[in-house]
C-alpha cells in the first residue's frame, strides 16, 4: 500500500513540475512587466505558446542531421527527470535514491552537452557563437555548483537530496558561514545556468548578446516547444533546489499525513512565488554584462564555494 | 592459470618474427591481427576467470631464463588479473579494429612485427614477479611502442616525437631501476616476495615512492612529465594510439600500484600529498591543453593526461585513507581509481579508433578541415558520440560512475586528521570539478567541429563510411561504455578482491541491492542507479515523442537554414576549432599559456589580406624542458672538443687520468 502511495506521490511530482514550470516563467514575466509599469502578457501565455508551437510544422534546415532532431527529446527527458528528482513539497520521494545531487547536476550537464552540439549541427555562425559561449559559461558554472554541493554535502553528511533536505529542516544545522557562502554561490550559478540577466537575456534576439537563443536559433515547431519547456523546467528545478536546501521550512516529512502534505504544498508555492519576485526584481534592477565579464561573475561563485568547502574542512562548526 | 596465459604470450612473441615474412603477403595483416585478437581474447578470459574466482587464487611460476641465480618469476594475483583483463580487453579491441584499419597501412612491414611484440610486453609487465623481469619487460614495451611511433618515419614530426619519447622512456626506466635498487637493498633480493617481506625504512620508502611516481608517472603522463605523450601517441597508427593511450598508460598505473601499495608496505600520511600534488594539476592542465588543440588525435592524447590525473587522484586519496587506517574509504577511493582505469581504457580506445576512421576516410586529422561527417559516416559518428559523452563524465555512461565514486571519497576526507591533507584535498576536488566541466567543453568541440556542421574541405565532403571490422570494434566499445555505466555494481564487485589485497578492505557487496543501485557507504549517504536513470530518461523521452507526434503534429519540412536571416553558403562562415575555444582560451589561457591574439591589419589602400594570429606558449616545455635541453646541449658542445684531439693529447689525458686515479687510491 505504501509503495503505491509512494508511486502516486512520485508520479504526481513529475506531473506537478511539468505543469508548474510554464506558469513559473509566466509569473516572472508578469512581475517584470509590472515592475516596468507594463500590463504584461497573461500568466497562461507560456502554455499557449507551447501549444501553438507544438501544433506547427517543424521547418528543418537542409543540412540538419538525425542528431538535431533527437536532441530536443534528450534535453527534455534529461531535464524533466532531473527536475522530478528534486523534492518539492515533501522530501519523501520514491526514486530519490536513484540519483543524488551530483547525479542530478551531471544529468543537467548531459542536457547542456547535447544542446551545445545542436547549436553546431546546422553549421551556421550563430549556432557556433552560442555553443562556444555556453561551454565557456558551463566550464565555470559547473565546477562552482559541484563545489557548492561538496560544501552542503559535507555539512549534511550526505549527497542524497532528500536526506540533505531533512537535515536542513532539522535543528542540527544552526547558522553557518559556509552555508551562507554556498547560498550566494548557488544563486549566482542558478542565474547563469538559466540564462537570466546579467549573464544572458532570455528575451533577446540581438545577435551579439545571445547565448541560449543563438544555439536554438534553427529550431522550430515542436522541437522548439520542447526546448522552451526544458528551460522552464530548469528554472523550476533551480528554484526548488534552493528552496529545499536553504528554505526547508514547511516541507512535508516522508511518510507524512495528508495535512502536512497540504501544508507542504502551500509552503512550496509560497517559496516559488517569493523566489520569482526576487528574481524579477533583480533582473529589472541590473544591466546585462559583457560576455567577458561573466567569468568574473562566475569566478566569484567558484571562490565562494571553494571557501565554503575549505571552512568545512578546517572547522566542523563553521 | 598461468601456464595457458604464458602460452598465449608466447604465441604473441612468436608471431612477431613471423610477421616480418607475413607483412609482404596480401593477407598477412589479417593473419597477424586475427591471431593477436584470438590471443587477447584467450588472455582476457583467463584473467577474468582468475579475477572472479571466489577462492582468490594466486598462481606463480619461475622460468629458468633471465638472470641465472634469479630466473624469471611470474605471478598472477588479483591485481595482475585485473590489469591483465584491462590490457587484453583493450588489446582485443585494437586487434579487431586493426583487422579493418590495417589494410590501409602503406608499409605494413613497419607495423606488423612490432604489434604482437608490444602486446606481449605489456602482458609480461603485469605478470612479472621480480624486478629484473619487470624492468626488462617494461623496457621491451617502451622500445616496441617506440618502433610503432616512428613507423611513419618520413614525417619529420614523428621522428621528433620518437626522439622525445625515447628520452623520456629512458628517464622513466632509470627512475624505476633506482626504485627497485632501493627496494632490493644491499642483499640484492630482486623477487617481489622477498621485497614484500622486507619493508624498507621510512626515509628510504619515501624516496622509493618519489622514484616510482617519476618512473611510472612519466609513462602514464602525469604533468610535468607528460611532454612526450601528446607527441608520441598521435604519431603512431590509430589502433596503436588507442593501445598506447588506453592500455599502456594503465600498465604504468599498474607499476605504480604494485610498487607503492604492494611492495612498500604501509604508507605514511605525506605520501598522498605528493601524489595529489601531481594528480590534481594533471587533470586540469591536461584538459586545458586539449582544449587548445586542433588535431583530433592530439586532443585525445592530452585528454589522456587529464584522465590519468583523475586516476592518480583516486590513488592518492586511497593512500591517505590507508595511512590513517580508514580502510573502508581507502577501498572506495581505490575502487574508483581502478574503475576509471577500465573505463578510460574503453572510451579512449573508442575515440582513438574513431579518429582513425576519420583519418582513413578523409586523410585529415586537423579538425579545421573536417565537418559534417555525421552525414557521410553515420555509424562512426554514432559510436564516437557515445565515446564523447562517456569521456565527458556524463550519466548514464561509465565515465560518470568512476568520477562520482571519486567525489564520494573526497566528501569523506574532512575526517582525515592531518592539516596538509585538509588543505590540499578541497583544492584537488575543485580541480577535478573544473576538469570535468572543461572535458565536456573539449568534447563538444571535438565532436561538433569534426562531425557536425558542414564539410569544410572536399576531403571531408567525400568521406566514406569505414569497413565492418572497424565499426564492430567501435560499437563493441560503445556498448561496453553503456553497460558499465548502467550496471556499475557488477564491476565494483569484481574489483573487490583487488581492493582487499591492496588496501585491506573492499567496498560493500553491490550485487544484492534493490534495482542494481550502487551504494558506496550507506544508503542515507549517497546512492546512484544508472539503470533506473537511463530507463527514466528513455521512457520520458519516448513518451514525449509519442504524445507530441500523436496529439500535436508530426509534420516536417526542409528549408534552407535560417541563421537570423543571413545564411551564407560558404562553409568558412562556421565556427572553427580555434574560434570555438576562443572564450575559454581568453578566460584560462591568457594566464596559463600566455595566449595572445594578434590582428595584423594591412595599411589603408594596400590589397594585402588581414591576418589573425593566435600566439600560445607551452609553459611547462618552456620553463622545464627547454632549459634542461639547453644545459645538456651546452655541455655536450663543450665535451665534443674531446672528439677531435691529436694522439699526443689523448695519451696525455690517459696519463693524467692514471695519475689522478693513483692519487685518489693513495689517499
């Protein structure tokens, strides 16, 4: 019986992240628009865009290979699986043991690897520029998040995300300098990985500033819909990750009753909304960086993460 | 089962002189590679039987050859059996690939005789049980591979590569010779059993560790002893390149493990600091060097340095934990290193063979002249893609598993008491994470530039798919990369006797766990299930494809590329290998390689083309090797005068030498 309940919980989580992801992006856009005193598109606009794209024909470049057609599905599947392994409203996930935090990050790494390949498949100048910049950003962001994970895992004594979330929710954590550093590092990486301002502008089609958009320039129709959905899932994943590690309050414990699940769900939605508002305010108040300022921005994250890990090595209580 | 194993090695040795005659025959190369393949498969089977035997047997034999009072001691224990399996697994793949690839060899007489000899030498090294046999086989291995490196001797680059290789190989053997000399002690006990029984004193053991690190590390390609590797590995024919990078570097790892973990006795805490100080920078610098290259085989050779760095990080951690008597973590780190040995042998061979296929089909190794091969060589492209994903340590392939295990060992290291380790291990962890991310960038570049996009030259646009034997080797290795990635528990369990013998403990049994998960320490701490992850990704990808095709649209139209409205039919508009790595070169290379970009614009009115030059320096060559070379050159120049003296002066010299000797004796 409990197995079935767990299975349902896991399935519900997979559906939840899939359905919630476009809404989250819509919400960020709406808040940004309101901050600029615009009306902004309705919250459901991302859903409509996805449906519209899925119904359209795919227009494939003459030179595109089979890999180009498979990659959107690989990216989507990888991101979806990764997103559904991050605890949302409750930490008891049936399959959470199949991949720990390092594996989740590596799964996102796989998705990015293929996206960068897709940018190079058609053989256009813009695809190349996007891929080349993406791997540069990734080469700094990935170690930064891995080392952040090291710091968190050493404090929690586990890389298993459910265990980490439970530990962070307990009173054993206390206030630690290293956790503060890890939080800042994780936020910087999340901004870079999701292609938000100041690293990349998700709304741009200005040639020389594109990174993500340049890689997916040749995609259309359902392929583009999948890639858009994947990046929306990725935003949800990172916000959930930050929430479950650093704002663990309210999340339902494993084997919890319906009531605490409901509390967990409400708390989760509140956390998402708060993070989205913060993201929108941050994005509105800052300008996009030049490409070669990004390494300094990410380098700061890398240094903070290393410092956090080092502190953990030096002292058990910092 | 040492006698059948030796019979196979003898077959390989006998094949070597026969191959001289066979080389002239039209089917000669097929006979040589076919026989090698059979011998490799037999040896691999024998090794696996020995490794998986629950009785943990060791077989030994003394042959009456070699030094008269010593004989040739040979022995197969768990460690030898594992490395025997790796050597012959790689060897079998190379022989299978050679069946197809070898047909295109222009001068088979320069490759065929040395190939089986090289395989035999590597087998003898891992079976040797006394210092003399070990060193002779080691040197034999170096010389055979040297002959293969210079097999295309008309190219100036290859001759230079051979020269540097020969020098570095001699240096490595010299270091090992000294190490064994110290181990043998004044009594001259050269067989390993006697060395194992008599542990050397602490300062002596430290010196042996350093010498073993220099000797084995120079063969494996640890920075800064790697200088020969990116020259020599690419120069050999591609299946031999695969063997050198995938297998011979592992024989070097074997040498290090045998000396340090087995013969030296219990380690001291500072040993691991020395090992980690070499290993961490090797991992990051290796892949940074790889990113700066445009030659496919050279990229692969530099990436070998990175992977050797990862292996040595695992070994260094194992040493640290073993020294602090935390043998269960030592087992984890050691198993991670050995698993990476196996994994790297698989994907590096695969990638070198893929490079060989490209070389055969287009005649080019330079990525700038390739492109679009996925259309012309779809099967090669598919197999190489798997290799690229695996080597970038991405799930669900095998490279990820061994790096994941290494990370798990790093996460347990705050428990180590010594301060030196507390400071160096986070740094090494950071370097390893950086190396993993840069490796992904490196292989996006390798695959994207050479296989994707549009053909940059006529040679690339007229490439043909390669023969069935080559493809069989590629796909066998690709399948191995996937299987080892989704069922890592099987391989971890197979490594248990090796870890037990070397660090005194083994990782917990993985076979009985639910859903074939791997759990290195405890389930609450960390677990990974590649099979489930792979199934999930496959399932959700298929569901998405099916749902969208059924419910939304499955129509597809072909049209010219969009490219923001500026499509250009000229393939030169694409990103090139050097432009792809430009951002990374600017971020990392400007400090490490002193990389500069120089744009030379012609004066106004001049019709000369503008030029853009990238200026890169190799810091290790310029700061370490070049000065040493200069000193040696200067000294030899001075001493060279002695060659042109008159007879009177020579007689005077002899007389003076005699007087000096007598004086010394008298004092």
